[in-house]
């Protein structure tokens, strides 16, 4: 009994004396920007391509369309990149990845439909709020062909990634 009491007392005292060491301020992990972009002074490339003038936006859409007895489901991810070369001149590219996870039109159609495509490329010059010149290329998703219902708000009234330009509202 005396031995159990001594062992319990020793274990209890060991618990009181064992403390974690406090070293002061915890080391701060580097931010993501510091990890990716290493400061190396001024270089020719950093003067031409300044990441502070680059904007990226992402969108994801899903849809389903039926054509009589056929159906097509699709998903589209779009990465919109805009870079300000200098104050009134910007360039923009919208690159999309589209896939059809299920389709009753056949696997060949799904394979031809899926892929990466350039949805929009533009050069915009806007010297004032009321004046803008824009040179644009717009591409349809592969496999859609000519659509007589095309309008400026989307490829058709049924979807295909309704094209709203949120950057136009920001300016």
C-alpha cells in the first residue's frame, strides 16, 4: 500500500513539474504570394508583366438540354483574365473547359463536344467613361455550330453559359 502511494505521488508530482516551453511569438508561415513570388529586384519581365494589373474571375455553369427524344447534360468552367497594359488599354481572354458527362446523342458527340476553347478574346481602349473601342473575338462551344437564336446576352435563350460581363459594371 505504501509503495502504491509513493508511485502515485511521484507520478502526480511529475505531472505538475512537466510544463511546455513557451518560446514567445510563434513563427509566422509565409503568405501564398511570398511563397510563389520571390522578390528579386527589378527585372525586364517584371516591368512588362506586373501581377498587380492582372485580374482573374471564374465561373462554373451546368445545364441540360433536350432535343425531342435526345438529351445533353453539360458543365462549363470559364477563367476570365484581364490585364491592364496601361490605363486606358486592356486585353482580355476567357478560356473555357466544357464537358458532357451524359448524353443520349452518343459517346462520339460527347467526345467532340468536350474540350478547351477560347470563349472570348478582346482588346479594349477606353480613354473616357463615355467612349470605348473594343476589338473582340467570340467563339461558340465546339459542336454547337450555327445558332440562329444567338444574341449578345448568351449563345441562346437556353443557356450555353449566359454571358454577363461583370467587368463592364465595375467600371
